[in-house]
C-alpha cells in the first residue's frame, strides 16, 4: 500500500467556538502537530503519496502543508471541494486520484500505533472491501458503533450523535479505514454527483444493504479524536502515560465464570451478573497497564439458542457494567461453533469441527494476528481445563480463577500474583 488519504474538509466549528482557529491537522499534542505524528507513521510504513481532501476555504492550509512537505519525501496531492461533501462525498469526488487500495485517516485524529502491522493484515484479508479500525470509546454515545456477525463482518452501524440502545457493544470506529477502491465505485452510483455523503452513515450503510464485505480490526495503540476543546485537552493530558507504549500488555480472559457468574449458558440480558471480586481485580490490573481481550466458546449460537445480535447485546451489557468501574474490553473473540448435531433449531453451517473452539488456541492466534500482539507480553486467566490447555498450546502463562468455598483464588488474588511476577 503506497497511498494515504487524509480528509480535512471539516469547518472545525466546535473548536472555533472556543477561539481555537488553527486547522485541526496542525493542532499540537505534546508540542507537535497531529500531522507530524501522522507523517512519521506514514514514513515508517513506506507510504509514497498523501492525498489531502480539503474544504473550499483551505487555501491557507494548503500553503502551510506545502511548507511542511519540504521536510519529507512524500508526494502531496490536493483535492479541494467547492461545496461541503461530507466524508463519503469527498472520497467519491476524488475517485480519479485514488489507488486501487488506500489508507484513510480523518483529519481530526491524534494517532500512535503500528501502522505497518495493520497494512500487512489488510493485505492478507483480501475478501474485505473495507476495514474500520476500532477501539473501546470513552464517549460511545457520541461515536459510531459497529456490530459484527459470527464471521466478524460488519452487520450493524449505529451512527454517532444518535440515541443508541442501552446495551450496544462499545466497538467504536476510530476514523481510520483501509479501503479498496471497488467499494467506492460500486456504491457511488447510488449518490448524485457533488452530493453530501457520509462514509459511515451513507456509504457503509448502503454497503450493508448490498452485502458488501466490511470488517473491523481492534486498535492496539492510541487514537484520540481532538475535534473538540475537551478532547484536545484530554489528548495532551494522556501524552505522558500512553504515548510511551504503543502496544499494550494483554490479558486474555474467559467470560463465563471469570467475568460474569456462570449459571449455565448466558442467553439473555437478565442473566448477566458480574463477579464483584473480578471487577476489583480487573481494575487493579488495568491500572497496572494491562489491556483485556475476551476469548469465549459460545456453542449456543450453533445450537440456535441465541443469535449473534443477542450475543452482541450481552457483551454490550458487560461493557456497560465494566465501564462503570473504569474497565474496558478491547474486543471479544467468540467461537460460535459446536461439533455435535441434533439440537432443535440448530444452524448447520456452524456445526463443524473448528480451530477456534477452546482448548484449541485459534481465538488467541486470531487476536494476536489482528492486533499485532506479542504472545510473550500476554497471559491468560480462565477457570476450566479448556482455558488451561488453550494457553499451554499457545505457549503463554496461565492463571486459574477458583471461586469455590474451600479452594478460593479470586481475580484480586491473581492481580497480586501477576503484579509480583511482572
């Protein structure tokens, strides 16, 4: 991938209302502009050309970009819209300048992550026409949230600035996308020339209607929206603690019996009860710098006892309960399969012997592949032999949670053990 596209055509009204007139690309975080951070990432990833999609009043910004260009070897291309076109409309307006595949950044982002890793993953996932980089948002009601099906394809889009259901999985679009041009060409015919089109709310929503293959990759690193005065201040405050470690130490967690109480299979929101000692332990581990990924077998999907949409709602409720304690899950990796047939209402396409059902380490491998996780910096906390064997097969340390009356090892105990061995 040789081309980076940056959309910077917004008016910046929320910043201007606070007296901040600097273009968002040139706003400073930690003493450097967000554009400088982006150019550094692009340079490390062998990007050759940057296409700037600018608003109609962007001549001053273009002149400043030309000055910055002198310090780099990139080729800069400018496409200036005559009327506001939105994020999707700006892309459709620039089709002739776009490569067959390209990387897209919204222009109000401060970013620090391993860009080359995600470019490599996108190049391997050839069946996806669009992949959105996602994170767990600290303002989900003001973010675009994405739902997935059992093949981890985007199946639902809840736009930002709209009222969302209470229990939606907090899988927020960051404003970073990997796109194949065919996606834009095939969907652009549904929108008049020079019309206002939103990438997420219009193009991607139309993509769902036409069964376009869109996916997500969880972020392992930092992306901050700096489009409001509050968020810009937050990015500067977080510099010292976050920027030094782009990738994170990861703790893989089983779900039932570890995060929530196990009372058979959890089939409804009414049966989601967090384990209090787990919340306290996860909070401590989070404060130590660990990030959390859930890996869970859910054969009730294959049995037809619950839909993936209902499962996402359950995970949305878990997100909501954990968020109240300051705990966030990077992503849930789910095995929906089950090898045995004979259940009423079962889904035959999911009744298979798979590589992701624990004790196989497939979910751990998938998470590490997608996020660029170094297994040597990760551990697994579970409560069954399946979890233990999956960790052993993957070659990472395993800690057993035990909540019995006689043999009791809670998440709080494990947090102390992990801290002492860190």
